[in-house]
């Protein structure tokens, strides 16, 4: 600790969550003080100012937050092993500051942290941590430097929950179980993936609709979905249920997506990689954009937030717990190799390498659908910038994506280059909207922070963690966001002009709702009779994260009745 | 039951202890200290675990060429040896996650080749994965769901102890009658212990596993409804194999399992690729999954750590430019055989990493009691993960990482024992600190071919 | 001009640009190669209604063929690449694939993608998934299982520019004299490489003019050269000419057509007026339709 | 035509990566610059001049005195000629796309892997994985020609997609493993499990074989294609004589049907 302040002088602060009017960008440049890793209030006269950085009117934002990015855990690691060709092509040696590493869309852990930091991202959330894979996931994330990270535990296909629901468990029992899982796996949220479908696939069922009974348990995806959403709401977990809807990627799935929103009936929820769930069946190819309908449904539902899962043309790999979908898509694998794993009466892991081709109608339309969603969903507080890394493309394409959103003529140039039928089948070319810098700041910082319950991140008010990014106000927004002038993590300069200058360790962000520990009495025999790991060994102790000396634990406060969801 | 256990002056037994000595990573052991301070398994261990847990916590010293020295002197000598190497390698890698991680960091600093002692078996599965992917299930899924096992291999008791107790015939199962699983054992019948009569419900088909790829391919052909040519394959009559194919088609959830270490050493990957194909073929109509058995020294975990930290598997050179993976050129056994290594760091904190008998100058970090073919240049004893310190290892099915606890503590007398040895990670970090931090100049090759 | 008693009219044959390709068909014996070649180039006299014009260029010895078996070389001419491709496809499929023991290869150098004439590329589907392709020396071949073994067929050929519609009109005293002269001239002209004479026996009697009095008839009889009409004003025939026969020449280049024309003229002149031939002329349309003009006086031997 | 010769000063100190020594690359440099080129050696590198005496001038031909520890010779070669007097180490001609690479002695592991064009000739024997694939790639050799006078190790032509490999002597186990297409000619005896996993393509050899169960016996056949191939081979330099003289008659096995494949083993008369 030091008693000296760092002064960032004369930046144009773009802090939609912090400023009273949210539009400080248009006001005069102002000063920002950092102290002890936090944003400080203007210090009293005579306080010691250590370093002074002149920002000369550059744009200042909080560190960016990626709400949904598969950066670590069993499936990501398996993806690395599946694609040695990717890692052969994209490697970097050690340079005294950086550890070596490799990969573009499944980068190695150190490279992941460096690249995020160099882009001005200071937190990223791994959205698909199977509880049985939680220890591995945290071990991996412990090797992701600089940024803060958190994980969503995947529930909704775990046999304990399904069995209890089928046996008529009460909501409060489910609540206790969900809370226990959050504690045991050191998670910050819960994701449900193809509710019931992954389990059904293990019973040799190849498709499951929202109101179709599970072949063994007889319960419906709708029931699983609403029960979990209710649990998180009851428990006061700030991040509402993170929903990967049924029938990912299937033409016509927009109806199940809208039904899901309806089924939630006002319960808060976050629908993830919405692009993959916004497909209609119109036209000769029986594949069309339903972005307008979905956006309309989201616009009408203030309980719903979304991230888009934009696709980016080029080679990537799709990684998902949704083995039902991934097995169905395995024929599309390019290169022709894929992985599908049934995991621990808990979930699954499916990996299908994929190349999005701009000349292919389906891929090009997917690209347009993603952009339509961004542009047609009105409230930037409820739509977040993601590519579902690596499923739609690598997170390193965010600056490009930002430019697509902010620069209509650039967007239309790209539209003119892709499969020509798409322009005819999409309204994208007629959408005039251009995101403003404030809106970008909302969708990449303030919005994700709010929906995750991160009270001290995503804004620049005194008390916030000093994750600060300074940008040159370049007309080329891609260049601007690809290489920020300065990036501070916890008040420390870690990157300058897009190049790493220092490294370090971020926190693991978790949530710890209260629950009745009596649930363990039910769980202990379940683990002993049906699992292959005992309860005590399943649970991850704080020490397992803290003892590495690689960053601390940061606990998100739960909501009380008086807190509003948004 | 051991008479010494349970007396009041002894510490209470510890339950749900994880065994770090093979890839089954059983976590249901009950362990107690006996009067001599040794560990005794009192519940749920296999023969190997009972032996290894009970090894005495010997006092152990560092040695330079057979001469006992203090740790600092040993570290200095080791650093000097490694610092001057032009062709360094870091091998063995039988350690917990932290130990492996520290070894890889050292290798990166040295520009060394990294490989695990047991990676021949590991690479059977890995090379097959790299080219075709895989369709697998984890232990928990198999335990509750599998109603048919087709197992290739021999000496299951040795390579996958408690396979039958824990996975094939557990006392309870969610989606089938407990103990109802049936299956086939395909492999040599003259193997060794554990290759006696087949368990209830199982049929042994005697085969030479060198032909495992052809056997699996013939099975795929039959499952797909076609008839292979000839009367026998790998020693199995076609009509016997046809019964296996029928069983796979009729099963609700079949498992194709294999003990990687018993496959053809030169073509185990070919066999695993054929198993994968068989699994995918069966999944056209029903459910089926692959299951790799065996593995030791946390080989899978070591490979995972390397993959997540560097993006490449083992058999890579780290730190001399971008990580470079080459399963042919960087197979450590081959490199040692052709004198391609001039300084070797060997890490053997767990079992399963026999120290190679090589003339190559060697720094050995080994658990106490590790047999040595001869005195290495430097020997530094390290604590055993899961006995002497906490940590984590990966189970052979690749999903579960298990926590290791510390079970042995230094005696109050302060007499040195294994329980007071430094961890491998600590020794490796101390070594790292003795090496220059500046990386070697990076040479980018014009043509990235391998 | 009178040469050896034969009138050589000072006129020219008017010929058109076409697209052509050459196929090499081999078989176990020369006879079966010929069968295939005859059938494949049958009903290919005029693009007016046959789609293409084709003929056997010559027979090939085993040493001359890609697979070391006896064969024939076939030339196909059509108005454009796509119609040529269509014609080759159907003729290959119906006449060569079907013929015992045959194999089929392209007889032209590898060309560009725009000039591609599919062969095995289309025919392979006959193999119903059992076909196999091989790349040998940079060219792809398809092997299609058939009942006598395997039909080996190169994946594609290429179209080359060509000239069609070169011609000679032989004016003779009598029908037999005209026929014998035409046979002799055709035999002489066939020795010229890169040309075929697409009509039966190389000879055509129904020379035509453009247009007709009937609607829908693009061509009609060449009444100026019909001896039964020679009293009419339009007739171009002298009184002594009682029979006219035409030889139509298709060649890969104008020089090839010219060489064939010369060979025909040489034969006819050498045979002399005593053979019953009165004179030689050529058909044209006033030079408005084709860009190649073969002037008889310039092509004399 | 100028020839640049590399003569070894002494035994190599370890495995050296010779991939920078490509004719088109060296042609742009002076001899002094070439002598200063770094080559990877172990964890570091060594300059050319420390290992080799240079003579002649850079042009389209490079001559190198061989050594079994000289790896990656001709890797990525796209033009010109490299001639090796003696043996080479591993991965010679990897990813080669053009030009001619002549190894007068033997080659180590994975020579010609992932080749796309050009000609690789090996006067002696070749090691395992000749003309194979890069680690993890589903496609091996994509074109070009590999001609080996001697024998080769296991897995020749693994996952081959296109091109021709002719081995005058015997081949090891798993020849043409998971072959996608292309042709493998074996002048000597094919090893165990030849053609395992093959999807398409052709393996030609003489004499009888007991193929894997996945191969269906299609009996003796007269195949005009064989004559075509033999004609083609007669026009090429360096084809091992044992691979010539195909009569057109062969016993045909189709497979590997255990992998849904329909490649062929041709046991030629």
C-alpha cells in the first residue's frame, strides 16, 4: 500500500454507470485519481500525488468485461489438444515479460490473459463450468494472468436435480442445492444448457422441445428452466439464470427462444449467444433471420438481458456442453474431427471445429442476424458484446465487431462482400443505427457489471476497482479498441498502446448465497452411491484458489429484497 | 483389520482420501496412522495403494554424485548443470498439478523438451484424438449407465485397479440394475495376474492385441451391418466377434474400453482411432462411449497442464521460440537413446516414472525410495503429493481433478523425514530462481512446417 | 482457270469458327475401337440438327495411345463449348461407355477451366459410388465398374478453337463420275491430320443455301447447283454438268482446312478432265457469315 | 547455372534444423550472408558457417553433405534442386511444394510429410511415416512424388490425399494408414496391416497378401488403368525398377470396409 495517488489528468471520462447523467463524454475533460488499486475521490489539499499521467482529452472508460467467453476448463483444453494445427500456426515465445503460448481461438491460458488485457478487458467470465469439472476449470483459470475471472456452473442436466424434480422436490430444496453448488464449485452464476436435452441424449434421444417430457424423468425443459430461474431469484444471486436455449442452431428455433422468454414470465434471465437461437425457416433455403421478432420480444421483456454470440468469418471451434446439438452437428466439422463426451451424470462436452465462410449463405446470414440483434435491441444495458468465444469467433475480434456496430458505412461495405443473397434476405443494410461510444461503454462495461452484480467494477466512481482504460479517439474504431493507449488493472499500468507492460493476477469472482446446509445430508449419500467423487472432494476449498498466490477471491454481494434487478 | 489401528493414542482415521498412485484416482480410501507413524489403508484401497501408502517416510538427503549434500548445494549444482545445456530436457513429470506446472516453467526457461515418463500410453489416445476426435464417457456416467463393456487389454487389476468394483459392478447404479452389466474381455489370456477366469457376465475372447485395430474395425463393420472377410481376426473367430457386435447394437449404453499400456506400442494410436470409429458407428442407432483405462504418474494431468499453459501437448520444446510440438522428434525416450539430450531433469514425485538408465547427465527430483539405476549427478528428494503435501491430480477420464491432502506431518522430534521434504514445486521454483531470466533470442523459422 | 482440263472457279469456301475437341478411344482390338468411334461420331453430319459434327480422324496404333491398346481418334465440332460438352457427354455415355473394352481419353492439351468438356466428371455417377478416380501425370481419370471390367475415362477434355464448313463442290458430267471423284478426293483429304469430313463417306449431295420460302426453314436446297433445275435463271451449272457433290471439311485450324482443301483439289486435278469431272467450285454466302475464306485459286496444289 | 555446396566441417553437434537452406531463399543472399544464417540447434542456434564450408555460388541448385542429424532438409522447398550427398535426419522435404530434393543416402522419420508438390528421391532407405501427415492433421501428402530406392518404415503414406509414392523395397506395418486417395507402389513386400483404415486410393504390389478383414476380395481383373500408370512411370526418372512392368492384370481387394472405405489393394501379376 502506498499513500500516494496516481492522477490521470484531463481525460474525457465515458462512464455511463458512474456519472449522474451518463454522458460525461460531452462534458469538459476531468481528472481521475487512483489509490491502492481503487478509484479515489478527489484527494484533500496537500495529499501526495505520485505519478501524473496527462491524458490530453483521451477517452477514459472502466475496464471492459466479457460476460461470456469460453476461456478455460476441460472442454477448452480438449479443444486445444484437438487442434494442434491452430497452435502450430499461432505461437509466441517468451520475451522476459510474457510466458510463451499459442493459439488464436483457443489460446493458451497466459496468452488469453495478455490478449484480453491488451484490448482493455479486465474481466472475463467462463460460462460453462460443469460442476464435476470445476476444480480443473479453476486450476486453468489460475493460470490466466491479469484479468479477473468467474465461472457459471452448468445445471439443468445433472441427474441429482432432475431426479429431485421428478420426485417432486420443493423449490426451497432446489434453492439449497443451487446455492450449495455455487459454493462448492466457486461459481458466480448458474447456466442452464439445453435444459434436459443433454441428459435426454444420454438416453439416446436426439431432440427435446421446451414442453416435451424427458424420456426418463418425465419432466419438461420448461420446468427445469423456470425452477432454476426461480432459485437464483429467490437466492438473490445477482446474475440471473444464464440460459442457453433448446435447439441451438436449428432453423426455426426462434419460436422456442420466444417461448422461453414467455415461460420465464417476468423472472430475470440472461439469454446467451442469442444469435444462434434466432433462426426462422422462411425462403427457398428454409433458413431465415428472425432477429426482428426476437429483438422485439427482448425489447418488450425488461427481465431479459442477452449477449449476442456474433459470428466472425474464419476458422474456429465450437465448444459446448450441449452434446445433443454437437453430435447432430458433427458432420459439419471442419477439419473433420470432433469430440463428444458424456460427463459424470452432470453434463457433457461437445467440440466441433468449424469454419464460417462469408460466401456461404447460412454463415453469412448468421453474421447478419447477429448484427441485426445488436442493432434492433434498443436498450444497450441489456445486450452485451460477445462472440461466444470461440464458438462464433475469437474474442480478439471484438474491436472489429465494435467498428461494425459504430460505423454504418463500414458495416455496409462488409455486407456487400459476403454472399449476395444475404443482403436480399436481411434488413441489415437498411438499419441506420450506429452505436455511440457511450453505448459501447454500456454494452462492454456498465451493462455486464450490473447484470453480474459487480458493484465495484464496470464504472469509475470512487471505490471502484481501478480498472481503467484510456483510448485515443481514433476515427477507425477497430484500431482504437484493438490497442488502447493505456490499460490499468487494479491501478497498475499493464498495457500501453496495445502492448503488455506488466503482468499480474486478477481475482476469482464468486457468489455465496445463504442456504440450509441440511441439503448436504441428501447430497452426501448421492455422491457416495452414484458419483465417483465424494462430496468432500467435490467441494473446492477457498485455499485451493488462494494458496496458489495467483489472485484473490472476490465475493459478489447477494441482492436483498430492496435491490432491483436492473 | 490391523490390530494397531484404532487405539486411542493414534490419530483418527482419515476418510475420503484420494489415492494419487494411478489414474483411477479413487477418492474413497480410509487411511490411518499406525503406531510407527506409517500410513495404513483401512478401507477401499487396492494392493498398489496399500503398498505405496505404507512405505515409510524415510529420511532423505540430497546427493551430488552419490555424496550427501545440503539442499542449497544440490540446487546450485543442478542449476549449473542445466544452465550450460544446449539440449536440455525435462522429463518424468510424475507430479501433482503444481509440480508439473513448476517443471514446465523451468523447461520454458531452459528451452527444454518436455515429456512424461508414461507418455507412450498417453500418446496412443492423444494422437488418435488429434486426428479424429473422440466420443467418450467419464467414470460417473459409466458407473450408472453402461450395460455392456467391451474391454480391450490385459491385467485390468494392475492397470485399472478396482475397475470392476467401482465402475462395472458398483453396488448401486442409477439407470440399470446394479451388477447387471455384462461384457467381453478382449486380449491375451496368458497375460498375468488378473487374467484368470472372466468375471460373471463377462466372456473372454483371446486375442493378440497387436491386432486390436483390425478387431475393432471388423466390429465396426459388423455393427454397421456388413460382414468382414475371413474366419478369424487377431485370433478371434468371426462368429464370436459377431456376438460382440450384436451386443453393442442391443446395448442401451455400451462402453468400449481399453488399457492403453497393453496396446501395440508402435501403433496404439491406430487402435484407439479404430475404437473411436467403432464407438461412433454404434452411436448411429444407440448410445456408446469410449473409455481409456490406465495411466500413472498423473500423465494425463501433466499433459493437460502443458496444453492449457502452452496450447500444445507434451513432446514439445518450450521456451526456444513458440512452443513446438512434435510427437516424433520430441519423444524423450528416443532422444535419450540417440544421445540427443545433454542435461536431463527428471521429476518423479509420484510412482510411475522409473528413472531412465542413461549416461545423460541428470538431475533427479524423486520421492524417497524411488529406485535409481545409478547415482545421478544431482539427486533431490521431494515430498509425495497426497501424502506429504496438498495439491491436485487429474483422473484418467479427463474431467475430474481431485484434491490431494496432506496426510503425513513431520514428527515433533524434528528429525528429518519425507514428511518434511520440500515439494517438487518448491524445489523447481528454487531452481528457476537460479537460472538467468532473459529468454533465448527467438529464431522464427520462415516455413512453419511442423 | 482451267487445270488439267478442270475448271477451277475463282471463288472461295466460307467457313465458320467452331469449338472442337478430340477424344482417343481405345479398346482390346482395333475393330472394337472402331465400333465405338463409328457410333460415337454417327449422326453428326451437321450442326443444323445433329448438335455437332464429328468423325473419326484416324486409327491409332497401340504405341500411340495412353494405355497401349489400339484405338481411334475422334474429332467433335460444335458451335460453342457448352453444346459441344453436352454432345460429348451423351455420345460418350451412350456409345463409348457401352462398348466392350473401351477406354476414353482426351486428345487435346490441358486447357483452361472455361474450355472444359466434362467426360468422366459427369459419367462417373454411373458408377453409383463405386467409381474411383486416379490422378496420373497431372490428369485425372475415372474408373467406373462395368460388367466386363472397368471403364477407364479421363475426367475431362477441353475445347479448342476450330473451323467448320470448309467445302468443295465437284461438278461432273455424270452421277457416277461425280461419286467416284468425290470418293477419291475424300480419301485424299482424310490423310490430312486434324480434320474430319462429317458426312456419310465424307460426301454430301444436299448442299444447302441459307433460308427458304417456307417459314421456319433455316436452310433449303442449293437450287443453283441442282442439275434438274439448270435451265432456270438462278442456276450456276453449265449444261454439261449433270451431277454435283460436296465435301464438307471441319478442321482444328484454318490451315488444316486449307490443307485438306488443297489435298482434294490436287486429287481432282490429277485425275483430270478424263475422270468426268468438269470443274470444282465452293460454297459461300457472300462472305457475310463466316470469317474464314478458302480461295480455291490460292489453295491450288 | 550455379551450384552452392555445403561441406560439413565435422560431425554435427546435435540435431540441426536445415530448413532455411532452400535454393530460392539462398539465391537472394551472398555467400557471406549465407554463412551467417542461423540454424536451430537444440535450444539455441548456430550459424551456417560454423557447420559448413561453402563453395560455389547461390543459384537454383544446392548441394549439401548429408548427416543423419540434419533435420528438415528441403522442408518447405518450392523450387530448385537440393542434392544431399549422404543421409538426412527427420522430416526432410516436409511440406514441400515444388522443386527436386535428392537424398542419395537414407532419410529419417517423416520424410516428405504433408508434401504438396515436387519430387523427393531417396537413394537409401526411409524411416517411419514417410510421406505422412503433420501431427494431428487429417490430410497427409497432397501431391508430388516420392521415390525410394530402398525400403521404408511403418506408416508410409499415412492419410495421403494425392500424389505418388513408389518404394522399391519393403514397406513396414500400416502402409497407407487411413489413406484418403493417391497411389502407393510397393516394389518389395508389403508389411503387416497394409491399408488399414483406407478410405480411398490404391496400393500396388506384387505377389500374394493376406489382407485385413475389412478388405473384400474382388478377384483377378484386367485393369486398363494399370497400363496407363505404367506408361506414365516409364516417363519419369528415378522410379525404382521393382515398381515397373505392371501388366494390367491384378487381384483386387476393396476396403477398408471397417472404416466405410473403398480403396483398393492391387496384387499385380
